C-alpha cells in the first residue's frame, strides 16, 4: 500500500484557512460596526430636521388656530399716503397692488381709506369725481378681493367754496371767546349749524355715496362720514379751544333753549387752560351749553349716517346692506369736555352700524394704560354694533416718505413701544372686539409680529360676571387734569417701568422724569378695571344708566359704582347728572346691590 500524497499545503494550509476564517469574522464584525455607526449617524443627523419639521408643523397649526380665532382685521391706506408712498407714476399702481397683496397675505380682509370732499368735488358743485387724484387705487383693492371701508372726509371746504365766501358768510366753526384763548389762525372747518354749509355737505354725502356704491358694489363694507380733522366723531379741537361759537351755532343754541321752555342765556365761554376744579358757580350755564353741543352734533352725525343708508345703491349690493361706520376717540377722560362724547347717543341709533374705538394709549402725550382699550371696547359692546379697535403704529413703526420702515436705533424704545401696542390689542381681544384695525403702517407684514398670541372669543352679555357703572358726563367736570403736569396733581407712575423710555409729546414733556403724565379722572376707572380683571373674566363698563336697565344684572356676581365725590354728593352736578341719578338711584339701585368706590384725590382738593 502506497499512501496518497498529502493535499497541497498540508498542515500549513489548514493554519492559513483558520486565519482566513478569523479575518473574515473580523471584517464582518468591523463592517457591522461601521454599518451601525452609519445608521446611528444618519439617525442623529436627521432627527433635528425631523424635530424641526414637527415643530414647524405645530407652529403652523398653532398660527392657523390663532388666525381662525382672531377678529377680522383691516389696514388703513389714506389717500395722502398713496400720493407719498406710491408717487412714481410708472410703477405706482403696481406698488399699490404689491402693498394690497402683502396686506391680504398678512391676514387683513379689508382696507380703510378716505375720499376727501376737497379732492372729490373739487372744481364745482355736483362735479363729483371718485377716480381722480389716484383715488382709483380702490379698484385694486376690489380686484384683490378685499373689502373697502371708505371715510368721507368733510373737514375741509373744496376750492370752489372760496376763502372770501367762507369768511363773509360765517361758514367756519369758531373757537371759544374766553379771554385766555389765544387768537391763532387755523384751517377753516365747516360749521354744521350754518344751513348753507349743511346743505353743501348733505348734497355731497348723498351723491358720493351713490357713486361709490354704484361703482364698487358689494366690495364696500362701510361708509363713514366725518367732519373732524382726525376722522373722529367729535368737534374739531385745536389749541384747546372749545367749539363751535360761530354765529349760526349760537343762534341754534338759543332756539334749542326756547324749544325746552327755557329763557335763553348766552353760551358759556369755556377757558383754554386746564380746568382743575369743577365750575360750580356757573354750573347751570355751563351744563346747558355742553348738553346742547353734545345733542346737536350727535344728531348731525345721525343725519349723515341716514343719508349713507338711503343713498346706498342696493341694486349693485344684492348681498350686503347699507353700513355706516363712525370713529370715536378716547373717552372717559378730562378731554371729553372739549371733544364732546357722542358714543352714548349714536350707539343707540339704528343707522349707525359700526363703531371704531380709537386710542393711541397716549391721550395726553405720555404712555397710558392699555386697559383703556378694553374699557372702551367693553362699553361699546353693550350696544350690539360691530365694534372695532384701531391701533396707530406710527410712533412704534415709523415710515419714510417713500413708504419704507425707518430703522430705529434704540432697540429698548422699539421693544417698549411694541409691547404697549401688543398689550392694547390683547386688551381689545379680551373685551370681545369684532375687528382690529391697524393704521399708518407702510409694511403690512410687520403687523403679524405685533398681533397677540392669545385669543379669546367674544362673550355674550349673558356671560357677564362684573359690571362697572360710571356716568360718562362726570368727565365733563374738568379739563386736562394730568398727573405731575397740570393742576398740581400728583405724579403718576407708568403702567410698566419700561414705558418711561417711550418718547412723549404735548404737555407730557413737562412731566417729572421717569413718570407718565396720566389723566387723573380716568386713572381710577382703569385701576378698578385692572383690579377686577384679576378675578373676573368678563367686565362690562356702563357709562349711561339707561343701559343698566337692559343688562342681566341678576346674573352678575360683582357690581361696582364709581362715585366722583366732587360732583356726585346729594346732587349729581354735571351735564345730564340729574337724569342719570334718577335712573340709578330710583330704579336700578333699589333692585340690585352696587359696591361703591369713591374718588376724590387730586380732583377735589
């Protein structure tokens, strides 16, 4: 037997194979480790992206939910801004379109603009042109499917009503004749008591309403007639002069007194300096004059809204109804005596459909409290109208002449101003506002950042939990009583310390450093509102006792009566005070308990 020769390699080959197997296992193990590392690296690298996508999706859903619950919004674009921001004739129209599209993308559903009498019936009476001087930019608004709120500016006469005619025929309002009222020239403003002036204004409002509603149809949301230089429903007010002391106004006052069976007395010559204590020695004369001014002007605005309703072309507005909108400046303040407070008459009128609460939260020149916005909105909500709050942005987000946002160097001022603005908007939302307006903003998308994140639906009147009653006429008792600035009133702190950084204007320049000169009659109301807000979700402010009779007071857990002791002792000594006292004391208070809070400091002593 001859043994077979060994396989190639013999024992050395077996060793090699064993080494190869070990190497293979090591390679496989190394590959597995590499693969695991790659998978782990891939997971770690994609996880932040996945987290970011999930966060963005969450934010989009949150933003969509906020937008869904937020009130409607409009943006103002006044005619003078169209001329200034988009003055390039070759590209102006497209720039306007880009502005409107940006507004729409930012959540605005309407544009508010103005049609001035002086620039619309410019050449001669009845020659009304709603397309000239770039007013046809409104075409773009409607093409972009946004609504229009149109303000009819009646505060300036058109050129065909000559200066000589205005002067010789006493067409213009006149300021107070008091000896301390300096004689300063001002732009003539139409005196509504003059029958010829009233005919001119009524004719224009009728015809321009027809023309606008015929052309734009249901694109128009509302029309707003105003004779005030700030588009508000009040008397024009310059140099602290009460108006109107024109010949025809004084004649109308005399006839008004006679119609009430009174022996006519002269109009009270109201001073142009702060009135620090209630005028009691001539109270009858003063109160009659103030009541006349209020009633007269309110009825004129009601008549203008009636014209808007009757001249609205319904054939071009099948899906809408005529709507008259009126702006109301900040009230419940010692400026009310000059402006006159017409809300409590006009909010009851069936021809007034929208009411806009205007407040820059700096009525006397210094930052006030954003709570005033909630107080105003709450007061207006009781009347069942569509309630807007209009926030002015020019002090926080100023614009250049070509319609660009200015660069603000002081970031702390910018943040403080934005905070004040946002708090005001939040206060309006909390009070149940129906629509938010933003005015004088040249970059619509900037409004997105200032909108509050917190939203709240409107609450019906039967959901009230607290009521504050403060008769609005009591604020007619003083004029410009300002903390740390006038009348020796004590300095007033800012609502937040950071608001002391904000620029001030007017009388507030004389306030002590680090303080905010606030209205001393308004301040107790705002403090009460803020204190009740800590424990109550829904607060209703009532300025007219007639409304107390209509509210479901039995369901209210807290009722507070704010008494200003200077003029509300045994007799309520202010315009309309006796009627308010009779309703409250003889009717309301006999059925419901009201906690009473008295106010006297810096107003009575």
